[in-house]
C-alpha cells in the first residue's frame, strides 16, 4: 500500500531566534496546525521577579503539513528550513507530538519520588499531565528528573516530576 501524500505529518522547522511564537501564529493563520511549546517560568532581575512565558524549544516550531503544502510554510517568514537528519526532513512520531503538546501544558515543574528505581532505567509515567509517556530516570537524589526522548529531533526534554506514579518498563 502506498502512503497517502495528502496525509499530514509533523515536521520540525528551524526558525530565527526569538521568532518562534510569531512563526507559529503565522502558520496557524495560513491554515497549518502548528505547535510552539511554552512554559511560564519565574525570572529574577536585580529589582524584581516576573513570571514570563518561555519557549521550550528555542529556534524550533512544530508544524503539521502534507507533501503538497510542504513548501508553503516558508511564506510565514523567519524560517531557515526543515530540521534534517540523515539528509531527510525529520518527521515526528505520534508519541513525540503528544509529548511536545503535553510539555507545553505543564504549569510548574513536577517531581517524582523514586522508590526502588535506579539511574538510567526506563519508566512509564502513570499519572499526572505526562501520563502514558516513557522516559529515562536521570536523577534520583534531591530534585528527581526524568528525561523524555525525542529521537526524531535527536534531543531530550528533562522534566522534574513529583507526586506522580511511575512504573519500570521491563
């Protein structure tokens, strides 16, 4: 069975610094589904503290498009090109798209208590905002962290988790 060229796939666009939100908005205005994961973080200045919305993936915008409209995205401006791995545009899996979207919904860093888990074990998150996602334990003492892999981008998202259940993946 041949793949449907009109079926939308999720790609990663490399964009100019500090233009991620604008590019994402322009793409949506052009009829594309796009995602620019952000998180509110407390930033400290010498005279004040402020809650600001920070882009999680600097210089990247996620877009769903099909092969027929793949070049149209460049009309949004400020786009360098598609993220290429191995000479081909990186295509995200459904799990990776779900992970990216869920990361943007995190309101605060989450922590987890590891009982009987070891560093670098693969686990699945059973509850909370990231339920159903798999990751690797990267810290067990103090602030506990899970590393969620995005193989299509050859990168990782490190997330603190607390008050969430996980289970080892055999």
